[in-house]
């Protein structure tokens, strides 16, 4: 079961949450619907690769985040 770390942009609450499948997390303090996933130290220690944020320029490659998809080959 994956445990993710989040921070609520609305109230600043930091929390951990077990997320199953397509569940959408919400802040347990204020109920905000879109908390931001934090980069956890566990993720770095096991080599987890984070996907780039969808709020960026939108020009990144889906598999690696590079702005130049020819670098994925």
C-alpha cells in the first residue's frame, strides 16, 4: 500500500495518506480537494522517479519529462 506525503496549498497542513487506485486525496484539516504531493525522503532512498508536475509548460515528454522527446530513445 503506497503512503504518500502531501501539503495542502490552502491551509499549509502537511500529512501522510494511504492512497488506493484512483482515489483523490483531500486535506484532513480543511477538506481541500487537491493537496500537492511532496517529494519524500523514502522516494529518494529507493530511487523512485517523480513525474513532472502537470502545471508546468506542458511541453515535457510523458515518459521522462524532457522538453525534447528525441532524448528518450
